[in-house]
C-alpha cells in the first residue's frame, strides 16, 4: 500500500520530493526467514537504513537478510562502528547500510529520525513483528507523520504473518469461518471497553484470538465463559512460527484444551508471545494419524458443497 504522491517539497521547501526515499513499515511475521515474504526480505536488504530491535536483528541475520555483526565498519560521521545514530554495515556487494536499534521507549524519536532520513533521500525499513497492521507499528508512523507535519513523507506498509494466522495454521483450520482478534492490553483503553468487545464477539459467534494474554487473560476467559459453553475448544500457542527460536517459554508450543479448562494452563501463558484462540459452537477437535487439530467449518458446509 503506497501513500499518495507527496508534493514538490517538504515543509521547509528545501528538498524536492522526487529526491525523497521511502519509509517502509515492514512486517516480518515471527521474524525467521522461512516465514517472511519475499517482499519483506527485499525491502530490508535494499534499504539504506533498517530500524529493528535486537531480537529481530538476530533473526534477520540467519539467512543474510541483514549482514552479520562482523560486517560493521567504521562510521564516517562519528568514527566508531556503534554510534548513537546506529551501526554502519557493509553488505557483500559493497553497499553500505545503517542499522538502528529499536526499543519501546524510543519509538517517537525513531519515527522523527525516519522522516528526516527519507527527506534526505534514504529508503528506510522500519521493522515490525507480525503484521504492521495487527497491533504493530503502522498506525504509529501514520499518527506521527500527522503530528510532525510529515505528510510529505511517502509511507508504504509491507504485510507479514501475524500470530493469529501462524498459530492457527499449526493448529489446523480453526479460522475458516468468521473470526476476530482482541488485544487484552489496557495501556490505552480501560477494561470496560475490552470486556464489551469480548462479550460482543462471544455473543456474535466469532472465533476469537486473544493477543497480549499476559494481561488479565483469566479475566477475559471468565467473560467469554459467560456467553459460550465450557466445552468449546481452545488453542494456546506461544511464539507461533519460531520453532526452536521461541523466547516466550521453551521454544514454540501449542496446546489444545477447552474454554472451561483454559485457566488451568497458566504455566503456558508466558508473556507477549502467547496468544489464545477460542473456538465457537462449530469448532471441533479433529484427529488423524498425526495428532489433534482444530477445525471450524465455513458456514456449515459439507463435502457435497465443494
């Protein structure tokens, strides 16, 4: 998704917009190479500047999407490879790329830096885990652009595999009918609003995927149980798509249980990497020779409808 074409100059009138770079908000899914889109890899590999957390930097080095730490060279501006502005890396083809560490407390500062880099002609890849539009960083960059008078900066969003989709794929086919995601984070909204959404989703028959489950997941389950039967299947998954690189608990985990027993699995709800999928009245536990899976049929179809 590309933004509308910018005008002929930035707010100060000092640089022609034709000379601008592009700010790409790049979703990398779980972060490992096998689960990234080719577009995400290409944008990161060719960017003049990549903004990414330490964990995502580690993941992106696994297949060379980012150069290894040994590729750091002397920073021209500051005389050191690890300056406040980032680390300058040299890629195998001889091109240079600046790597800037992202952290929770620096998002506003990094957004401003990204705008200025784009105005100076750089292509910037701002890395977001999962999909930038699913509790990711895309709204922050658009909101900051409005607040900072940076509507002249072109912004593109590169999609990624969000945890709901990665976890559901490993569980089987639980999202084949209508579903929704609900974040349990109360950082910007009160619990009353979260509860209202949980109740509405449960009453409406949506399969529900809960994010940020380390915040009051027991409370959320209690609300859903008021509107949904205890024997409804539930899937709990950690670090979906990360395999042995999982950091939430010990590697990637998947557990199938029921709504009534969901809170008995407290030791499997370990942090920000945990999501909980709550089925509806049509969701079934399906077994084959290889294990248990969750399946939610689409609108009650049977084989003759295909």
